[in-house]
């Protein structure tokens, strides 16, 4: 019985050392364009359930500092 407990603890310990998760690094853009206020002619579009603002061929996402240009 004691041997079974020890084997179980060793097994659980070895599984905790290995992980299936991999680190994914996404490159951030070097320049970010922030617009404080969008013009009146913008359109609201939804892409995959998320809200974006479209004007002059570009998509924008709302942030605390204004609107950021994003590529979809």
C-alpha cells in the first residue's frame, strides 16, 4: 500500500514538470496610429462578434486613448 502511494506521488510529480503548453510570441507593430476622434462618416462593423469602426478604407478599434488602426 505504501509503495502504491509513493509511485503515485512520483508519477504526479513527474507530470507536473512537463507541460503541454507552449509559449507563443506575437510580434507587435512598431508604430501605432491613434486617432482621438473619428469623423462623422464612420461605419460600425462587426467581425467575429467584435466591434470595429470603418472609415476611409481602414478599420479602427476603440481604446482608452482613442481609436487604433488595426488590420483584419
